[in-house]
C-alpha cells in the first residue's frame, strides 16, 4: 500500500490489481509522457525511480489496463512485442479456463483471434471474450484508485460543455483557490499539479505544472494556470476539469519580521520567476547545467530540467583550474560548425573564414591550446584551439581537427 502511495508522483490515479495478494500496481498515465519528451523517456524515468528504491519492476504500458498487464507479465520488450504473440496466460483467465484452452491446442492470442467469437464463447464463456477485448485494447477498465497520504484534488463537471476560454479560465481559477485552501489547512505546499480537461467526444487534455518551491499561494497558481491555458487548443466543449497534486511538501511558514529578510525574499522571487518560465516555455526549456569530467568541450557538461531536482548551492572541490576561465566562451556551439577556408590555408590558422553568411578577417589570435581525449576512447579527438578576434572586434573560439586539417567554430565570446 505504501508503494502504491509513493507512485502518486507518476500519476494521480494509482491502484492495485483486484487479487487476494496483489502483485501488480496499476497507473493511469494518460498524457504523462508529454512531460518527459516521449513515451520511452517517461517509462525510463519510472524504471530508474524504482531502481533507486532497490526495486526491480517489470513495466508494461498500453491503451488499456488489460493490454498493459499482459505486456508487463509476458513480454521482455513492450515496444517490439506484438500482443497477438503472447500466451493465453496473459489474459488473466481462471485456471480452469486456461486448462480448457490448453486441451484444445489454443496456446496464444493469435490462435484465439483466428476463431469466430461465437465459438470462443461456447467453449469458455463470456469471460474469455471480455479478457480478450481488454488485452487487445478494445475495452477499458476502471482503476480503483488508492488515495495518497495527503490527497489534494478538486473536480468540476457540467452537463453542458463549455467552449468559451474565459469561462474555462474562471472555473480553473476557482479550483486553484479551493486547492490552495486544502493545502494550507494541512500546512502543505504543492510541488507538482496535474490538470486534466475532459472534452466532449475527444481525448482528454492533460498538462503538468511543476513548481520550484512548495506553494499554496492561490494568486501565484492562478497566474501560472492562465499562462498554461493561453497555449492550450480546445478540440471540443469541456465537460469536466480536475486538478490533482502529484507531489507536495511541508509548507515553509516564516514569522513576519519588521525588516524583511532580503535573502528569503529573493528566493521567493526566483521561485516565482522560474515557475513563470516553465509555464510559458515548458520544463524542457528551463535547464540547469552540470559539469562532466570530459575534456571534449561539447561533452564537458550535461543539461537537465531545473525542476527534476531542486537547485542547491555548490562549491567546487577544485582549488585551481588548468586554464583561465576567461579563455572559454559562454556561448558554446554543439556540435561544432565547419568553417570553409581557402585550400592553401588547410591546417594553418586561416586569415579569413565565413560564418552565418558573413566573411570575417582575423585581426589577432591566441593559441594553440591542445585538447585531446584518451587512447581508450573510440572516435577520440585531437584539436588545436584558438581564440581569434576579427577586424570588427568579434571574438570566436575555433579549432583545427588534427586528423583532417579542417577548421570548426566551437564558441562565441560575448
């Protein structure tokens, strides 16, 4: 049960299979893959979270619960497995029904699909057709949701669909206020909120809103929801709207002071600014950078969404750097752009080069600085880097590939 409650970080709807001793967790992750960039990326993130807890989990995903259950239990690769190739045990049938099918030589779903439905019902009853349709993604099932320890959600529904954006925005503004009040009553703050909009005769619209700090400020949330709705296309009238808190944390409440603490206020201002950027641009566009132990400049760092982990102050353990920080540009171009140079200048520092439809003349330069990777790495590099300044005062970071003699642009100095 505690593991199911922990899974609410992935979906607001989490349940267990209906067995005496359940061994399968059920999650409705409709639309959640959009927040990770792709379906595969989302599944990978879920698997990594389980491994972090020391749990090996078999993951399956599909259009219906029955389809996902079958793939999770009887497929080694959901992306490449055809559902028809799975054995009849993947249908969650009673043991007696499985024995009947076995005696008839029906061992796979493909065998069952090749027979008329009327004959299947005569052989094993309606349960066989029901389970077969569920596994094939034709019939959906309802997940009996388990409430999270601190379950915060609001739901609105109407008989007559809403199509006016102002009316929809008004509903969500009221929902945000009610949600914040529930959070405040328990001294909790939201870190991630999912909004699910059900449209008439259409696929549900789902978007997730991450927050930099625990928040129960209705004005701030209302502003963020308004930014999200501005870019949302409504395919049909809206029949229901729900807001669910996927992740929350204790709300930090500070006693009022006569003279406000500038540091704490700056932290709140930064959090609000980051939240607005995420709502306007998307979480994949607001990134933080981590240094990597790699000599190759384009591999010397990695980026990840800022909200995947809360930023903390970091002090480098390196006392001195082998190069001047001023010798590296703030704007790095990855992958490097090849520079066309005159044939007689191949392998030599060029006097002229073209970039972005402009011809530049080198006025002065600094270098070379040799950067190469170890012999054990495949496709290693050997480069001579130069800082060059043009006659127009522009400064570039270029290098010569020593294997080919070609020149490339790697960065631009501001």
